[in-house]
C-alpha cells in the first residue's frame, strides 16, 4: 500500500480497536500477543507486503506466515483494515462456521498458513521460499514467530535449513515480548542470559542480557535488532532485509505484550483472555489517546544541531520537530531544507518539518527531497488551491500532511474538506517566531472547541500543541485533545533531554489515567472505577492509579 508513517500509525490504532471488539464479543482470544506484534503487522500490511485483497491467491503476492497463530485477532484485524473483508466480520471471531477462527485457517482467503501448532511456521516458510527460488519467483516470505514458540526444536531445524539454502527471500520477525502462555519466557526456557533476581517485567529494558541475536547469528542468519513498536525502526529493518543477499534475515523485535493498554502491558494474564464489555469503552479511549513527544531543536545550540538531534534520539523522542523560519513569514530566520538534508543521515527518527515560510507551495518539494516525514504549512499563507497542490504532492511522496493555525487564526472554511486525509493539525500556542515564549491560555478553549469540530469532520490525525508546552501545562493540554507535544525550552533547553522527555511522558500519563478514571466513574460509578484500577497488577501502576482516584475523591 505504501502509506506514510502517520497513515500506518492510524491503521495500527484502528486494528488494535478491532482486536478489542472481536475478542470481547467472542469472550476469548489473544489480545496480548496481537498487540505486541501490532506495529510489525502495520508496517508489513501498509507499506511492504505485496497483496491484492480482491485476488488473495495472486501468484506473485508476498506470503505472510503468522507462525504464532494464537495472535490471529491481530492478523484478522489488519486483513479487515487492508480490505480483505468488512471490519464487521470480526464480530464473528471464533464463532461456529466463521472463517475467522481462534487460529488462522486457510478457509479464510488471504491467510497463508494454519497457525496454532507452535513451532511449525518457519519450516513452512522455508518450503515456500525454496519454491520461489526453484520457480524463479520473486515474492518474499515474511514470518512472525513468538519467543515462547522458540522453545520448539523445529524452529532451529528451520533456521539451519534456511541458512543452508541461502534463503534471502525470507524475513522473519521474533516478537520478543518475554512472555509466553504461563509465565515469563526466561523462567520457562531462557533465550537470553540467565537472570539474577526476579524483576522480570523490567528485564526487556536491560540490553546487556540479550543474547538471542547471537543464537540466530550462529545459525547463519543476518540479524537486525530493533524496538518492535517503533515504526521507523521496523521500516528500516525490512528495507535492509529486502536488500540483503544470500542469507535469511531475522529481525529481533523487542516488544511489550499487550502494548498500548496499560493494564495488559507486560502482564502474562492477557496472553489469552478477552476484555469485559464494561471495560471496552475505557480501553478504546486509551487506544485513541496515544501520544508523541516532539522536541524542537531550535531551543538548543543552533551552531550544533547535529548534537541536539543526537540528544533527542537517545532521549527516546518520538520525532524531531524542525522549525523552519524564513525571516518573512516570521521575523526570525533559522534554517532551510539544505540543513534538513544535512541532518537526515544522522538518524531514522521521523522529521516533523514545520514550515513557517511564505509561499510554501513554491518550496515544498525541497522539503520532501530533504527527507521530511511530515510537512506542516500554515493557514495564513495557503489557500484552497495551493494547499490542494501541497496536499497531493505530499501524499504522492508518502509524506505526512500537516496544517498549522496561528493563535489568532481559525480553521478556514475551505479547509474542512481536507480534514479526513489530514495527518496532523498544529495549533500554535504561541505567536510563531521563537522558542521560549509563554503558552497562550486561550489555546485550551480553542483546542477543546476544535476537537469536537474535528471529530465531526472525520479527522483521524494528530492534534499537535506547539509553543510554551511545559511540565505544568502538558497534562491539561492533553485533556484538551492534543496528542503530539512540541517541546523547545522545556525539553531541548534542559540539561538532561532524556529526563525531560521522560517527565513529559509521565505527566501525560497521569492526565490520561485521571481521564480514564473519570470515564470509568461516568460509565459505572465506584464499582467500575475499582474494577478498572484492580486490573493494573504489574509494577507500581496499581498504587499510582489508586492515588489519583483517591485525590479525585472516587474511592
Ligand atoms: C515557535 C515554534 C515552536 C517553538 C517551541 O515558532 O514553532 O516549535 O520553538 O519552543 P518552546 O517549547 O520553547 O515554545
Ligand atoms: Zn514549531
């Protein structure tokens, strides 16, 4: 499909919601492992996989083999979003006679492999990849295996065979979420170095213990290790695997079981269990409220932007906000596309180029060529026709489409028709021109107002708050509906960028938890509040959420 970063992200969100819907109706199923591989499937379905939903048996299609077949709801949800069948069909998950069973079955057109008996999918993939070589076909085989299923000896037989036959047309993913049906993988059959202590839910963070890559390397595979929830890393890994010749590739993807729903994350209980109906609306809000932190590097050392970027990347920013100022649209001048092009090779992290320039339509191609992942232009310097041109150019080049409005600007009437395909709307919370200004308080009311308009017009992108965002106000800006937070002075201007980003995230998380508690209270009073709190059993979440509920007077 070749969609852009934002479209992939939006589809993943949609697929996750379908997993919740389907398993809830079925009363059983596997959300945990569906969510740990959600981003991997998203990158495959919406960018790399060659397929035709109207002709599932197309000879030259790429083959997607879900070896960890219990995560079928994740596969089916993406198949629905990708157009194989209507989303409503997920209501039949696990029902007698449905093509959507608890494990993938060939009776569902588009499914390549009857997964479920663990350990067998990689062997099957080897056969299919060998067949491609024999028949001179250039389709690719993508296979997803679990870490629990790596206990099976057959996985390692397949690993040897793929290397022996130099099957460079196989790319496998190890969904390394550290949890299998009954417990943590390292307690049942360790893949990594023996653990001292038992802080198991934290172990995936300690890279020094990871030895799984060495195992695969010793079996003759090309190994790439990534964070399996970061789209740009999955994307780059697949691109690299596709050009690697003479050797199969294993992408070891560190993931979190149940990712995106706090009470499911890292919790073995959610391997195979369906959410209750009264919790579903709370989960859906949670899924809709994923957020991103975008540091603005102009708040740092302008003579060494390279270093500012490195700090943001190692501080785990979601993307880098690049403020382009031309000295005309705003009095200051920062940098232009040539600088962005220079910075691009430093990192694969998405570049969020915010063009504060006159006549953006004349320059937008340069910013596409420079390697921006999203480009935002201002309402004040575009009209229906020039924005239409920019919009089409960006879409054609798989670049995200952004639109920005100044504090005194409202969404122009001509713009509404673009809302359904817009990826990001920046609501300026300072007068653009420089970093370090104070957040304009009226922005709260403006965002709330805008948010309901946006919903009515099928906007499914991200609302970005830009200017004066800090630890004191970020929680309430999140409550207004913002999902991307630019941070100049409050992030890049700080001594420790990593800590600043972490603190930003924690503040948003606090605000989100308190909104979810409000939601639980509104839907089911104190009983539902308690029920929801008690779902959070891993780490310190339970205590932290209880404290918020007590402060709010719910319990
Ligand atoms: C303002 C820019 C912002 C700004 C952010 O014109 O678009 O991105 O630099 O910096 P802070 O967070 O310091 O306001
Ligand atoms: Zn900006």
